[in-house]
């Protein structure tokens, strides 16, 4: 018998289905629409190389030393100024630099979730957040959603349905997995409903800068700063390998989040923070992000065109206005999880939608990333998927009495 006894929470740590699927996609010849990775062609390698050299030349000892848990001061200032341009009035001392925004989710969970406490999530929601929150044993409450995001009456109903809800986790821009955006009017109604229900908000916004057609409406946090935590990330606008994100919290919560951060990793790598600061300090993102938008927009168009051509009748989707994902719903009778093996055998991988739901998964849904494949591979891959789904429909018709 083993001498180790695991904590109760470890039983709730499960392998991410996405990571499991990514293993399948590593097979040679599989075109993967499964990953949530940005396009490596969008990484500004030369700017990074120059910034690394500069940091090592000018401040090598500071960059390689332990540093402040809150983050590198000039980068915190930069984040505050960047958010101010988007209408979020934030001071640098409210900004906590995190090791990816994924760490922000973990810190928020540690500080705010007790076992059995209600936590409200969208339907569906980001799987990585479910994974971060679950070990703290929340009682997940699903907020009803439509194509424009969470429904305000469902938010308002939390007051009676789930009193004491610790927070509602919301993804207003190009949501992972659905790609949807919460329109401006809906944001106002949602925040009003949340305030009335006394449910604070955790706003996760890694994709907001990746808009194709028009900038996104004001952040939820700008409508209720003292009732919101805001999470941002450099992963999708620069590169995820630096593991740099940030969290903005109301002053009453900031010290606890900082203590949780200290216990987790003392601080986010100072070298990485200095390199990224060197890259962004003089307005680099203002030229760089539009190049990502243009690249992803063309890929979005290629996928939409291919879907129109190849998906069987009865499949529904909305071409996203930004971000990295299409979300599709297959015709009645098809199950995206069951069809994954056939799709991978035919040479294409996607993520079935079921795991993104806290409750009542919709087995007909799936997520398709359009940013890491070329336009030709998108066209060919969607054609293959269309064939797999058409064949499954034909088989279902034959076997249905
Ligand atoms: C909605 C959402 N939040 C957070 C993250 C984590 O991002 P990172 O830790 O790289 O900042 C991701 C990554 O894909 C995401 O899609």
C-alpha cells in the first residue's frame, strides 16, 4: 500500500480533455483545429531577440535577481495606461502581474471560493477556468446564455437561486469557446443585474484586442470597478511562452491576491517582464496587433467559406467577429465527441463542445480554431470534416427505424 495519501482536492484535478486531444493531433498528417494556440507566425521574434539582448546588456543582474511579487513597476504602469485607453480607470498599484492569466484564475479561486460556495459561469465557458476553480469545490451555477452571451434575467435570478454567489466568471470578448461578444447594451443590463443580485464579476479578456471588424464595447469592469476583477494577457498579442498576464483587483482584494501569488511562485519571472516591457514600451503593439488581426481575419473568412460549402444542412454557426474560434452545432442526431475518432482517422482534429459546459453539455457542439492552419489547410480540413459529418448523417438515417 502506498504511503502517500492525496488531498481530497486532488481527486478533482482531471487531465484537460484538450491536452488529451492535442496528443491525438500530434500524429503525422492530422490537420489540427483543436488547439487553443495562437499562430506562431504572429510571434514578433526579432523584436523579442533585440529586447532579450538589451535587457541582458543593460540590466542583467536586476533581471536575473528575485523581484517584487506585484510585478515589474514599469510594466505595471504600462498595463494601467493600456487599460486606460480602453476606458478602464486603473492605477499601476492595482495591477498584479501574473504568470499567464491562467494563474490569475487560480489566485481568484484560492481567495474567493470555499467548498460548496456558488460560482456562476457562462453556458458554455472556458474549460481552463472550470479546471482552475474545480479543486476548490465550488457549486457551479450555469447562467443561461444566447448568441449575445449571458442573459441578464438569469444573472438577476442568482439572488434567489444561488444566494451568496462568490462571483460570476464572464468572457465578454470573442469568448473561448463560442467566439461570441457581449454587445454594449447587454453589458449594461448584465452589470446592473449583477449589482442588484450582489454578485461580483471576474472578467477574463485575453482576446479583446483581436477584433476584426470593430473594436469591442467597454469592459464590464469599467461599469462596476469596485465589483470587478479584470484579467488580461500578453499570450495572444505577443507570445504565450513568456507566461505573462495581469490582474486588476479592487483595493480591498488586492492584498489577499498578492499573498496568494507570493505563496504560489514569489513572482512572475522578472526577466520575462523586462523583455516584454522593452517590446511594448514605445507603442509596438499598435503596429503589431493589426498584423495579427489581418492574418486571423483572412483565416476566419476562409473557414466561414469552407463551412458554408461543406457542412451538412442543419449545422449552425456564426462567423466570429474576432478571436480564434468557430463554434458550431451539428445537425440533430450527431454527437461531436463520438465523431472525433472518425475525424482524426480522416485527418482532422477539433474539440468537442461538451467539456466546456458546467452542466447539461450539448453533445452536438464543437470548437474549431482557425488561426494555426493555412487557408488551404482550412479549406481542405473543413472539406474532410464535412465528409465525416455527411457520412455520419447517412449512417444515422440508415439505422433509424
Ligand atoms: C479565456 C481564456 N482565459 C485564460 C487563458 C489563459 O491564458 P494565459 O495563461 O496564456 O494568459 C486562455 C488561454 O487560452 C483563455 O482562452
